[in-house]
């Protein structure tokens, strides 16, 4: 199959970017969007031109490294699937596909399709970890946790931090990301010890770097791990609990 | 700017601490005096208060179907409720002040959230792939502004009876009598006024449908059943306010209410 690609090219953060049009032929419908970009780069390098820069690592939907805006939608047309797993069969042969970086004022473009997602890391650094001495592993069954409860916590822990939620949000909010992290940690016994401070610090860092949530629901629509909108309600709950927590 | 060990004063003299990589630097962007999460809670509470008032208003409005006398008696009772403990017009003025305060807080928070959202999105166009939810959320500032204008219009029209918005034969209430029914029928007999009210009720219900959905999350309802019940209540409330209120100008236009 043959596709016309409109790809965002940008030298660095300081310069303004533009779209460049390429034609890629002899594509297989089973190829992923990233494999198509690999094919394009082979062509470009062969022709002695500058290749299109993009990020990727595991290419099996677990690292959160890839993330492009494809035809105006973070990750691509198929909902809940990372860019690396989106297949070309979704496009009709001969159509034009527009590929841009994840779009948000909080994600400055570093080069072509690569953006700086470190504001998300700042939120994690503010409290997305266990800072209390957790000691050695407890004896089996010394600390009982309901199985379904653990499964639910793991549903929120599934977030791979790709940043598609931020790019999808018309408000540039990171509430789904922060909500997923805060919720998963507050649901488990050891990390929940720090839930009050965690909610306060992570929300403060989130608000310094991202916009407010207006419940558009776009984030949950693109999330490759299908983190539900409940994560945002849970974030508000944790923040409110932290606010009203007794401080003697 | 980064927060290094030297900032904390723990580094021995002569030792230089390397800059932390950007991911681990504590952001030094100014902390917001009014945090977004608190703005959202304030909007949720004031919005819920407004929605509850609308339910009360709807119940009052529907009394129009019980006849002119009953409706006018209800209008008069509103001015004398709580007497003699509360002076005449006391309850109505307490309610008006509370609503005005809620409106002020709601609008201020809304403007802040909207402007902060635009700034955080940057210069890129918003994506809308979420159907009705997207439309409702996107329209919030516009339905909100329209409602603000409508509130002023509605007060001038049916409370103060200011010309030229109100009808020429608007009768203000007296100590012992109210003419709410006559004023209402005269008002909605004008097709353009009836049309304005119908359009505004549609915009109000769109605003309520998204607003009440947002309240559920902003006040931290997490449980599956609780969320489902609250979201259903919000949706039904928006629908009831639309159907109940819109039926009145229609009834006048169709000659059911005279």
C-alpha cells in the first residue's frame, strides 16, 4: 500500500516547525506506524537527507516511549492502543496521514516528533514513590490484601506514562496520569502511609506544570492502558482528604 | 532553577554538587494562590447549590398548571414565608444574596479554570473525539455566558418588569396580592419571548448535564455504583428542568394557559 505522509519537522525547541510531505510506497497493511516511519527514514538516509526523529523503545506497548499525534488523535485512530501497535490497515490505500508530536504547551518539541515529557517525571519525583522505610519483605500472609482490591490497584498502576492523556486534553491537564499514580499508591498498605503528603505534593507539582481538568473525558478515550476517568475523581478525593486531614 | 544539596546547606565547603537532571529538579514555577483543585470544588459546590435552586424554581413554576389563583398565592407566600420570625421578604432576600454570592464564586472560578486551561494547552487546536461529553464540556463557557445574560434578562422581564423587555401591562406585586400568573401569560404570549426562553432552557440543560457530571468527579465520588447513581441523578435533573420549564412557554403559545 501507498501513503502520503505529512510530517512535522522542527529543528529544536526555539525554532518554529512546519509540515513536510513524503510519499512512502510498498507498505504492508500489517506494519505499525513506527515501522512505516522506519521505512521512510531508510528512504531519507538513502537519499542523503535528514531522517525524521521520533522516540520508540519496546514497541510492544509497555514502555510509554512512543507517542505521536496521528490525524489529530494522540497515538492514532485506534482507541486505547499505543502508536507502536497501531497498524496501517486502518488507513485506506493512497490516503494522506498527518503525523505530529504530542501537542501540549507543557511538552516542548525537542526535535521533529520528539517532545520533552519531563514535567510528568516531576510529578512522580514529587511523591510517586515510597519514601518511608518499608523494611524487609513481610512473611507471606502477614499482611492480607483482598485480591480484587489488588487487581483494581494494578489497573491504575497500569499507566505507562506516555503522556497521551495530556496531549488529548483540550485543557492540557495531567489529571488522569496523576490520578492513576496517586490512586494506585493509596490503595496499597505500605505506600498508603504517605497518602496525605503524596496527594498534596503531586497535585501541587501537577498544577505548576499542567492545566485544570474540565472532564472532557478525552484522556480516558486515548489511554492505551484504559485508565478510567475514576482516577480523576480519586485524585480529587485524595486531595480533599489531605486538606481535611487532622494536623495537630 | 534546581534544588541541589547546596541550597539546603548540607554540602561541606569545597564540594560542588552537580545539577540534577531536569526530571528531578523541583519546579520553581509560582505556586498558584488559588489552586485548581480548590477552584473545582468551589465550582462544584456553588453549581450544586444553583442546581438545587433550579429544582425549587421548577416546582414553583409547575404550580402555574394549578390555576391563576393558586400560582399567585404561591408567589405571595414566597414573600411572607417564615413570618413573623423572619420579616416580610426576608427569606426571598436571603436566597437572592446566597445565589448572587454563588454566582460570583462560580463565574470567577470558571474564568480562572478556562484561562488556565487555554494557557496549558498552548496554541494547538483542541481535539474532540468524545461525542456529547466533548460538546458539553467545550460549550461550558459559552452556555455559561449565555446564562449570565439570561439571568439579567429574566430578572428585568419577570421580577422587575422593566420596559421594553417586560410586557407593557406588567403588574408589580402589592402587600396583599401578586400577579405572577397574569405577568407570565402576557410575557409568553409574545412569540419572541417564548422562543428566547425555550432556547435558554436548552442551553441551561446542556450546561447542567455536563456540570452535574463534573460535580461527581470534583467532589471525589469514586465507587462505581455511587458514580452511576449520581451521574444518573444529574442527567435526569437536567432533563426534568428542560422539559418542565420549556413546557410553560409552549403551553402559553398553544393556548393551554390563558
